[in-house]
C-alpha cells in the first residue's frame, strides 16, 4: 500500500486542539527580557519565501502588486540587482545565514546539512550574546537549517506558531525539528502496512479540518505550508508577529522566514481575480531543461502568484504600521528579502528547476535603517551572502575573514564593477562530493554567465547583458567571445577550487 505524503499530516491534526500561538509566545517572555539598557540597534529580518523581485511593483513591475513595499521603500535602501546564492530554500537560506556560497557550506540538496565544521559560522553566533536571538520559520526546510544553529539561538519558535493547525508529536521533544522530520519520514514515507490503518480515516479527518477552516476571506482556501502542512491566516500571522516583536526588550535580533508567497497561491478575497487584466508578458522560448508548461498555464500561474503577492504586501503594510505606532522602528533595522525567486517563463513554473534565469534568482532586498527618512536606490549587483557581513558591521561586530560576502553599497560598502558573485544549483548532486551535475550563474558587472554541467552529453554556457537585455533573450556567448572566455575561465576556476575541497 502507498505511504502517506507530507500533506497527510495535516489531516491527522484535526484530532488535536488547534494552536493558540500567542499563549506559547507569551510564556517565553521571561527568557527574552533584558534588564540592561543598551544603545545597540534591534534587527528584524522578514524573509518572504519564493518572492521574485521581477513581479514586485516596487521594482517597476507592470502590475501594482506591492504598494506597501513601495511605501516602506520611501524610508529605506532599495537594491535593484540583488541575487540569491541559490534557487530554492535550502541553499538560499543557508547562504543568507552564513555568508557562504552553497559550494562552500554544502547545503546543496534536500538533505539540507551544512558542513559540520562550518555550522558555527552563522549570523546568530556572530551577532553576539548581547542580543536576544530569535528565529521562526514556517518553512520546515528552513526550520531544519535553523535547528543546526540552535546552540546559537536563544529562542526558536515552532513552524506552527501563529497558525491554525499544530504539529502532533513535536512538543514532546526538546529538538522539535528533528521530531517533526522523524515522525514524517517514519509514518508517511514508510512502505510498511501502517498505511492500511491510517488511510481509511485520513480522508475524513482532512475533510473535517478543511471544513472547519473555510473562510470567505480566502476564496481559494487558507494559506498553508505544503512541505509540512500548516494552515494559517496572513492577518493572524502578521498580527502575531507585530505583537510578539513589540513585547521584546532590546536589543534583539529576529529572523522571520515566512512561507508566503510560496505555492500554493492563496490570495485573499480583496485580491482574488484582481489582475485578471488580459495582460500577456513576453513569450519566451521553451528551455530544453524545463518542465515544458504551456504559455497559457504560465500566464495563469503568474496572475495567481501576483494576486498572492498583493495579499502578502497588504499584511506587511499593517505590520510596519504596528511597528511605527509602537515606536519600535526608531532603533530597529528592518530587512525585507527572500530566499529565492519564482519563474513563469520558458516552459518552467515555480523554482524547482535547474534554470537560473533572472526571475528565479533576482530577489528583493530593502533595508530600512533607524530614523531613515529618504529612499536610496542601489543598482550595482549584490548577493545574499552580503547580508551577513553588512549586519555585523552595522552592530559593531568584526567581519570574519572566511566570509564570502562583502559590505553592501549604501552601508559602508563600495561599488566594485569587477566583483564576481555566484548562484549555485546542484540539488541532484551529492552534498559532500564535487559538483558534477548542476548549474552555476556568475554575475560580473553588467554580464551574467550561466553554466550547465552534467545534464547533457556536453556542458553548455550562456552569456547575457543584464543592463540591455534583462529578459535574457539574446545569448552572447558566441558573439562576445572575449568576455565569454574570461568569465568562463573564472567560473570554472572557482568551481574547481570548491570541488577540490571535497576531494581531500
């Protein structure tokens, strides 16, 4: 008999009382209270999973998807060419939190393990014990990454915090993330006859919990984490976050990894069908390594995604308003970003792909400093590995020599036209072995090179001028031979050095 999927765990949760998120959080206040006065600034990272900068109106997108991001940006520094170091949660999140590229920290695939000797190289440890260090992820994969840094985190909120449904077994264990995964893998992936017992009742339980949580506010259903299904309302989530933050004593460092607007897209009633405007984006040729979705499917997927982004944007606006009202922003850095982008082109939908075109790696980065009154726009290329050293510098901590990121322009960093940054995709490659199958993107100045290896009989390269061809329609690899050769040699040399470390 087939085993259960991850989705099925949600159905069993109907047997248990729903989570009362704030009661869990409030009980932690004694741990988080700091009786010493301090001049250190607070830091809040709000990460939106699978949010591409290409579909945000704050970056000039055709549809008005993010008016509240735009309002936030008027008192912030906006990065227009910011790329993730990975194209899905595990490498993208790990690079953000360690300041290391995926070929260094080695969290390359679904295993999600950071190289053991490098686990201590994380933002929570480096920012120092003067801070109350708090982490929360609705994405179970990012939560597993956080669990590897737990020795350096003062409080990790469970993924179901602020949600409607809760995990069953996790609260009985000290290491809840491991408990979730162990239970999930044992029961729902097992091919043992246990499924014979659960399968007859799981449909009933699922129907019950869905029926109990139907809402006119969400015509397509409530948002949920599909990796380890947790239902939640976006208004409850952001209200919970703002209430939680406003209870904290400074200085604190919080990392909030929110699942939305990751699929499945669940826009609220206000935005459902809002962008049913018959607008057709550019049709691009279907890539040979894509899933070959039709342009019609891609257009529908994009529209629904845009409506979900608009829903998220509204609730983020309410979150910022709450922080303004409490006065919290006067001494707080707020960083808005993502772990990777999303794609609706070339026959590919979402981000489960070997492709590294702009929509899937171009992510938002907007940083509001305490007391900032004006908007600053930065157009030079930056990377998610740059966030860690920049934050360390802002709070007066030393930047370690091993860090592969640089200070962001606008926060003591200098624009370096010759700097090279990288995005690494190798989800089908063993994590702790040389990369033989994967895709590497390299950004240098206005050019971007994409290297494919291990997917076909021969390796392949593409070269694009990102200033004059943001849609990446013209491959210059043959016509710009000098630029192509220089970037190819540098990319291959960097990959060779990374691979050599795995052969020792």
